[in-house]
């Protein structure tokens, strides 16, 4: 069985006695843009650092481009890393920061100049070559960090929370920037994030992680529409998540029958607020709260099934707080969960 | 109000008490007369020039300089790696290392000098100069570790990781990326160590011998027998040296930031 | 990347080993000499040491002078610190610089000045005989007073700097608030300033006290063999009487005082940080 371009086999990572990642298996293809998505402490950053070589695995194997790099030291791995804090060298100019790795390879003179120039040009910072990092804005620093890694022509580029520190507008710009770089160079890119919006927007494939293991791997559409576990469902915005036992929804008030036949081999069902049908259905609820969100109106209902979050078009007549409402959770509109808990 | 009168009087008296004696020394050293007196009998630079001519002073000055410069360098050579280990790693027994390295500040210097004389010099025929060198290095070590540690703690460690990922060795990363950014702290530690070692007396008390003497010890010996303004002149010169070094350090380095 | 414990030890060990061999071990052996006699562990050296009048006198004198210097430096320190803290920023900075300045100068130089001032033909005596207050010049050197003055001048800056820091950390309106409530200046000091600056006082006091106790140069130059203090006694015991056991006893006393001071200061620092 041939390895994928980047292959993680039964990888176990620990800090001292604390196990952060356990028996992780993952295959990433050449040129893919992959997101590691999960809450803090799930092991996504730890895995990233292990790929970079900053952490030695307790057990397991890492393969890159056909070679076993598990024991290869970080400075020989052809892996690039853009740190969350950018980690620019404060005592060097932008030019020297970008040139750093190239100089270590023995590249100098006109060749060095050409490559650094190209790197700076590709991130639009040619005019800033003589400045020091302290003189740059956050967004500019990040682009220097990106150029610094990219001029090394890495086999894999890792990015630690690349969009978290940016304001909304910069975030959009940087997203476009990363996509452009990936398209133009075809570099295999992995970024770590806790923000599902970023992951859904950027990635070809998303690896959702929890507690040191993988919950689900899939395309953004798959993750968004077909979460396999209650955790993933909750993470990507299914606000109404229920375990299923013997065809009944498990609610805080005990098991309650579904409005239709339950799907086979299902551990739970999850509905997005949009999927809740208001105004008709076998269930009854009282409107506890409502908020206007531009295009839609959100409702929080107190029901025998617990709190239900619903959302309908803003153009439809609103429901008053305190009013009683019939509603349905149609089985057809639910995501089928294979795992619960 | 009495407060408003109180302040200037207190401050004036304070400065007279603290700095006055120093000014008196300067005046006494400019005396043209043969004995130590204030007010000086006439003004002359003869005593100031004389101290440069006294061979014993030149020798002991050279010794003090040697100890201050090389003792501090030795302390830095030992202290910088230790500070790095304490700052960047979760060192087993970190507290023990920190304590052992800080002890020389707590233990009075005279005890160290005596102990080294008794257990290193006398029984093993250890060279006194070497023992003095060790003693001064040990004396400065705590300052070296403390100041450099502070600088390292203020420097993020991810730039070292970045350097390694760009192809540098760990060792190379330290020199290319860490040292340039803690340069100020290292320099401040050197200056602090230099001044501490140079002005140190008790440590060197017992570790003296024929031809092996630090300048302050030499001065103390001279004071016991001769009563001329040489010591005043020497004291004044040394004081200006110390003040000058610290002043320049503050001006060009912002010395007080590091200590 | 900073996980490797072997690396960490390799980096820290040279300094630790050096300090242990050159410093810790010799000092430890020296101290042990005070607790052994004829191969057995005993306190006989200590009982013998304190049985000698001279030793008791020196011991008590050192403590007494230490306390006196501390007390006087506290009084002057508060006055000076108060005056300095109320200065405009430029003046304050300059004054603090001037107060710190003496600390840069070698103790030999600082102590030597007093010879010029207190000697037989020194300034003070010139004034006294000149004004006819006494026919003969007074013997001011090699007295406890001379040592006291020398130590005071040496350590006063430490107390002042400590109190300045404490006063600046005091809530700005505490004093005016007390005044408005009717307190006179003595009450303001005793009930407001003192409690609020207590830590600074303790820090300064500890530095001054241990400094005075472990001083060598000032007692040597200004006290000579007439006014022996702990360290000058130690020097004398070794160089004149070759008595290393007494030296060990004195060393132990000095180290215990110094350690106690250090622990106290550390505890105050952590208590302050916890707040």
C-alpha cells in the first residue's frame, strides 16, 4: 500500500506524561488544502508541530513524499510554518527575514536577491524590504512570515491560526491571499483553526479533531451537511441535537416519539434552526425569545423536547414572545448522526 | 507651611552627607601639600599623577582589571547557558540550580575568600591568582544568570523555532537569533559584573600574596602606613571610573532597564 | 523543541558544578569546622567562642550598631524619601540619581573620606579647635561613632530608595484624606504612612541591617582594632591568631543572618506579587 504524500500512521504525541494525540491516522494528498478544525486542547496544534518536527512523537510514523521523516530533525524537513505570532526576527529587516533560510542554504548574491525579490513581490511588500518588523502592521507581518516560508519552496506549508488575529476585512483579504498562493504554487497546505467558518471557506478537506483523535474527515460540504457525530454537528451549527434510542428522541423530559419513521442505524438526529418548521406539526412550544438578524428572524422556544432554536425568513409574520406555537422536526430535514456523546 | 521649608533643608543636608565626603576627597586629592588635609594647602595635580607612577598601584590595578574583565567573562560563559536552560526548558531541579547559582550574593564575600584559601590554596598549593579568579567569577555568576534570564524571558521562543524550521541548527539559531536580541542584557550583565568585581574587597582579603593583590586591598594596606593624599587621588579616580562606566551604560544602553 | 531534559542539564550543569565546587563545598566545609572538635560533632567551639569577653563584645556591638544604623537610616530615610517623592519629575529623577550615585563608588573611597573629615587634623577637629570648643583635637576616629557614621553613609541610599518605592506605591490620596479627617502630621505618619509603607521599610531595614552586620571595609578603616566588628574580628582571628575555628563560628553567624534576611525579602516579594 503506497503512502499518501503526507502520511501519519498511529501517531501518538505527548507532553511529558500528558497524552495530547492518540493513535492518529491521516493521509493527505499532494497539493491539498486541509484544515485541522477543533476546540482548544483537541490536539490540532500538537499534530501540526509534530509534522513540523518541533515535537518528537512518542510512537507512530510520519511519512512525507515517500520518505520516513519521523526522526528527521526540524531543520531538515522541507516543512514551512507560519506561526500564529508570525515569529519574525525583530533584529532583521524584512528583506533579511525573508532571506534567512535561503542564506542558510548557501544562496547569495544575485540569486538570493532574485528569490527574495520574487517572494516579496508575491505578497506585495517589495516597498517594505528595508523596514524592521516592528514598523509593520499585523497583516503585513503575516505576509512577511508567509513569504519567508514560501521562498524555501517547502513540501508542506503549515499555518497556525492564520486568520484568528485579523479583523474582518483583513481576514477576507488574507483568505484570498492564501488561496492564491496555493493555486499558483500548488503547495500542500495545512492550517489549524478553531473557527468553522474559516475551515469551511478555505479548505479542500476538513479534519475535525476532538480530545486527541479525529472525529470526522470530509469536504466542507460533507462536514456541513452530514456531520457524523453530535460533537461535529454542534460545532458546525446544528443547534438542535438529540440522541436517538429505539426510534425515540432522548430529551431532558424523557423519550419522545418522532414525527415520522426513524432512520436505520442512527445514534442521533440534528436539525439546523432553518430546518425547524414553525406553525404546524405534532409538537407544541412557547416562544421565549426572538432576535432579528437582517435576513432572518431567530426564535428560542421552550418545548417538551427542551430548548429549540428555530429560524425563519424575516419577511414572514413574526411570532410574539410568550405565544404558543406548533412546530415540527421533520426527519427528512435532519442530519443523521452515527455517534453520540 | 513648614512642609515647604522642610523639604529643601532635608534634601540639602542629605546631599551634603551623601556626596559631600566624595567632594572632599576630590579636593583633598588636588592638594599641593605633603599630608592629607582638608582644606587642601594649595592646588596641584601632583598626587593624581603620582598614583600612576607607583608601581604597586599599577600592578594591583592591572590585577583588578584582569579579574573584573575575565572573571565576568567566565561568569557569562557559565551563566548564559544556565540562564538559557532555566528560561527555555522545564529543567529538572530548576529551583536547586537557581539557588546554588544565586548563593554567592547571599554569603558574605570574606567567607568565600577564607574558605578558598583554606581548602584550595593551602592544601593543594593552588595558585592564588587562579583562586582569586575563581572567587570573582563565582561572585559575579548570580548577576550574570539573573540579568540574562530576565532578557531571555522577554524574548519569545518561537523565533528560535522559526529559525530551525528555516534550516538552522539549534546552536546556530542561538547565535543568529537569540544573541542579537539579548545583546543589551548581556552587556548590562557584563557592566554590572565588572563594577561589582572591581569594587569587591572582602573576597580578595584572604586571597592576597606577594605580587597578588587587588587594587582596593592595595589601597587599604597603603592607608595603614602612609598618610598622604595618594589614596584620596586614587579613590577619586576610581570613583570617576565607576560613575563614568555606569553613566555611559545608561546613556547608550539604557542600563537601568536590565537591572 | 525545548523538551529534551538532557540538553537542559548539559547547559545548566557547568554553572551549577562550578558554583558547587568553588563556592558551596569550601564554605560548607568551613562551617562544619565550627561544629567539630577532635573528630566529633559538638557545640564546644560555640560555647568557647561566646565565653570570651572580646567575642561577646564584638557580637553584641555588631548587632547593636546594626540596629542603630537601621533605626537612624529609617528616620532620615522617611524624611528624605518624602521630600524626594514630592518633587516634580525632573527634580525627582535627578535626586534619585544623586542618591544612587554613591552606590556606584567603591566602599574604600567612600569610607576614606571620613578619615579626612574625622581625623586629628580633619575638618571637624579644625572647626572644634578653631572655635575654641576644645584645646586638644578630639579623637573621633577609631570609635564606634565613626563606624556608625561610615555605615550610615554607606547604606542610607538603600533605605531611601526602598522607601521611595514604598511611598510611590501608596494610594495618592491617603495622606490628604487623613488630614481632612483631622490628623496632625505625627498621626498621619504613624497611622497612615507607616502601615502602608511597612513592606518598603522592612526591605530597606533588612538590607541596611545585614549590610552593616557583614561590613568589612568601614569597620576596618574607621574602627581598626579598637572597634572590632564581626568581619574584622574574623580577619584578625585568622591572620593573627591562626584561629580558624573562631572564624568558622563567625562565618556561621554571618551566614545565618544573611540567609534569614534573604528569606524574609523573598517572602515579602512573593506576597507583594500575589496581591
